[in-house]
C-alpha cells in the first residue's frame, strides 16, 4: 500500500526525477530538457532545505518515492532565502548555459536566474505555497488528496491558514483537482492561475 511520510534527504534524487517527469503542465518534461536538474533545483529541492517539516514524500507499494508535496509556510522569507542563498551558486552555473532543448527549459533557467518576487499573496492572507506532484502510476488513487491534507495539517500546526499556488493554464486536470480540494481562483496571470484556500 502507498504510504506518506516526512521527506528525508535520501528522497532527493527521486524528488528531482518526479519534478522533471511532471514538469510539462503536469506531463512528462523529460523530452523538453537537456538539463535533468533545473526543474528540481527551483520547484522542489529548495523547499526541503528551507522547511523540511512541511515537505512529504509518497512511497509506492515497493517503498520507492513516487510523489511529493513541498512548500513553505512563509513565502516571503522563503523567496528572500532563495534570492540570497539557494540561487546564488545556481545562477553562476546557469548564466553560462546558451543551449535549450525547448521554451520550457529556457523559461525554467530564466526563472532560476531571475528568482522569485516578494511574495505578494502573503499580504492578502495566503502566506504559504506548495507544489504537489505524483508519477503517473500513482495518480487518481487519492494520494494527491492525502498529500494535501498532510500538508494542511503541518501548516495548521504552525498556525498558518492561508495557501496560494500557481497552476499552468494548460494543466486542466490540476484545475479540477484544486477545485475539489477547496481552492478557488484568486487571479489569472499570463496563461496561468493563482489559486488560494483559507484553512479553518
Ligand atoms: C494533480 C495531482 C497532484 C492530483 O493528485 P491525484 O492523486 O491524481 O488526485 P486524487 O486521486 O487524490 O483526487 C482527489 C480528488 O480530486 C478529484 N480530481 C482529481 N483530478 C480531477 C480533475 N481533473 N477534475 C475533477 N476532479 C478531479 C478526484 O476525483 C478526487 O475527488 P474525491 O475526493 O471527491 O474522490 C496529480 O494528478 C499529479 O501529480 N499530476 C501531475 C503533476 C501536476 O499536475 N501537479 C500539479 C501542478 S500545479
């Protein structure tokens, strides 16, 4: 039976792999990237280093990490830490990259170089944000929902009650999932939507 537990450092190679295999609007990003690490460097691994207590791994029946939820309870502090620490060596490396396999890879590397903004949704009562990804084989079995509820509980334990997240407009499946999970659209920007939820 699939299992959810706190993320540990040994999960990281799997986390990078899952991040890439769900990177193309929820579908496999492998065909679109020369660099197999860029996606995980920005959208998955840093959360574990910043706030491991709100990061969780889903294991398949054989105990192999096959999905995760990562996030932060404090987007503004996370974004500052990204800009001032995590991204510093990555920028040095990716600044020299000039060959991209696709627009998706170009945009990810551009994002690494630019970094996140200030965390504007924090001002409006949505300080937390998250990323949730499952390999295809584990999708549609209730694990996404279980990961979300695990994340919600971890946030409530920190007395944080507002979450936002960004969804690529092409990822229609994820729109349906977040709506069922109780999120609603706060804003639509540049082909994607910001969803938000206030927990009790
Ligand atoms: C999106 C994702 C995390 C959802 O997880 P999941 O395990 O497939 O979803 P679950 O089986 O837990 O579904 C939970 C609920 O959402 C509903 N749901 C899931 N997808 C849905 C959809 N496309 N439309 C409507 N409802 C949907 C399910 O029916 C279920 O409802 P119920 O609780 O009433 O039975 C997962 O499919 C995934 O990792 N996709 C690829 C990566 C991705 O797109 N990540 C999000 C990027 S923003």
